[in-house]
């Protein structure tokens, strides 16, 4: 999955523009700042008061904040300066002082080898153009015995179901690259020398209008996307559990996610 440097640069510029324009919205988003998955990620990370953690693509800073009370320190990193500034304002506003903030690309982390006991990443890798490089970087910066905890979107099946949700997500937000499958993630972890020892489903529900608005979607384009979803084959609409308002418009649909934990071989220090 080698990506030309110019293509990768252009994509990251689009990511910065997209998320920079909507940074505060992600800080305030109920879906991002709440949910049992936040505490679940912390539990799976097996934090100690001495742990040093890195949160990649921190977004509004919610995962970094959740980790901060259970570890010694957290580095919150993000590609987008406006997003990182919004996260810092949010976290400092909670009176938290053990979180620092760093601009960083997920596929090229500016940290030394074996720097962290815990690495986390929540609801972001579907924007990454080179997920294999990202996983290799996670493995590199983890200490022996370190834990990697991640949550992201994934299709509910192969073929038509995979193609449908990825087209929908990219239509809504062109910085969406792909929601990858369990088999892909497991193979990339193994290739990087990490062992996946936990995988669980995490099903949530999107409210269609809120989901479209959070990405700043133009109403006319949103309506065209809605028609595409309404015209999808019945098996696709059923698989993604599309529900309808009384006027026949889309109310909600399934947000299919997973949570995984992978370990770096070796004994934790």
C-alpha cells in the first residue's frame, strides 16, 4: 500500500483544512466526548500511575483526557494545529496538567523508539492513507510489553457492504480513506511485530442529519447522499440498520466499530 508522496501530502492538507474548520465541533460532539468505549479503551490499556501514554490523532482530546487520570503523563498528538489547540484548551479547562501536546503525523511519529508504555487511537485511522506505516510507527515507539489500544470503523461485511459504507463515508467527508477490515488490521499488526490479544465489536448508531452536519456537509449534497442510501439494495439497508422518519427520510443507521488491543512482545519495565 505504497502511496505517492505528493498524493499523501495533498490528502493531509485536506485533512488539516477539514478538521481545522470544525475543530470546536469535535471537542463539543457528544459522540466523541462520551460513551462507554472511552473507559473501555482505558481499561484495556492496563494503565499504571507510572505509565507514559501517547494518544495519536487526539481530535478533541477526549481519549487523552480519559487516560490522564490513570497514568503518569500523556502526549496528545494530532496532524491539525487548530484541532490540537482546541483539545489543549478543553483539557486545560478540566484542570489537567499531565497532558502535553505535539503536532504529529500518524505515519511518521516524531518520537524516539520505545518511548511509551501505552499508545491509543480512537475513531481516526479511516483517515490514514498508509495504515501499515502507522502500525509500524506504533510498534516502534512502544516499549517492550507496551499496549496499543485502538477504536475505529469497520464494514459489516465484504463486497457490496464494504463498498457501500466506504462510499457513504467518503461522500460525507472526502478525507475518509477507508474503513478497514478485521483481517487487514490483524495482518498489519502481525507484520509490525505486534500481537492482537483482544478484539470486540462496538456497535453505535448515527443520527443521519447530525452526522452530516458535523462534517459541514452542504444540504444539497447531503440530500443527494441520502437518496443514494435510500436507493441501496434492501440487504444493504438492512445490514446497516437504516431507520426512517415518518416522511421517509433517514433517521439513523448503524455505526459499526471495533476496539482492539495489541501488545509488543517483551517484558514491561
